[in-house]
C-alpha cells in the first residue's frame, strides 16, 4: 500500500502568515485612528455651529443692544462685549457671573443691559467648556479646543436714518474659532479673523460664522 503523506504548516509558512496579518492589522489601526480624528473634527465643528447660533438667537432676543447703546448712561453692547481683539472664551466673564458680579437673569427680572451682560457671561462659559463637567473633580469636558467667540458689525444703514426714533438695519456676524488637529487652508478675509494668532499655526485655526440682521433705533 502506498504510504500516506501527512503535511502540515512549516515554521516559515507560519511566520510569513503572521507578518502578512500584522501589516493588515496595522493598516486597519491607522484607518481607525484617522477616522477618530476626522470624527473629532466634525464634532468640534458641530459644537462651534451650535455656539454661534446660540449667541445669534440671544442677540435677536435683545436686539436693542446688538451694536449701539440706547440714550442714557453708558452700556455694554454685544459687540463691545466680545470684540475680535479680545474674544470671549477665557472664562473671565463667566467667573464674574459665578461670583455674583453679573446678575442671574434666569432667576430675576433684568434690564436690557443686565441681560446683555448675562448672555455674554453664559456664552463665555459655554466656550470655555462649562456646559458639561465631570461629576468627580469638576473637570470641564463640554467645550471644544481653545474656543473663542467674537461679535462684529459688518455694516449698517444708520447713514440713511430719517430721524430720531426711526429704524436702521445692522448686519452682525457671530464667529467661533477653535484649534484643529491638522493644518488645513488658513481662514482668510477681513471678517474671518476671530482667534487670529491664538493657536500658534494659523493653518490649525478653524472658524464658523453666523450672520444676522437686526433693526436698531436711529439716534
């Protein structure tokens, strides 16, 4: 009777298989890491859009102080509270609210001036990550990386005012900038400079904008 040949895997064949499998797993791991970075970028952009929209709605709800102060003592407009050169997001305004320096308009009746300061303080806190904190330790986990918020007036029609008490239109831009993971195209344009110089490499600066039109009272 012919002898039956028994054949198994040699050590070399096993090693070759392991090498091929390792390269395949490394490729999958790299793909997963890249996918996580892209997902995080998308999450940050979604959060920035939500923050910009939030402030836009606050301005529309208190449009008297969007860009100009009504007659009377000095006040802080939304534009003055979050200028491009010193944007919100460092947490200073929110800390003032926490210590009682800014009136809590959710618990008491506020004037239009008090409401603008309250809105700016809360926005500063949201930009700084106070929207979500760990139960133990209180670490802020709800923000995006180095978020900053700016409010600008792009243009207005005050030059065509018919007289005191009439209305003119003001074009407002709310911007939120943050630090991205990788370098991309640098934001350009005179009205896209929120957060300029704050992230080391300008190509890592991300920005979203929300434009709105509000009616103001002619002086």
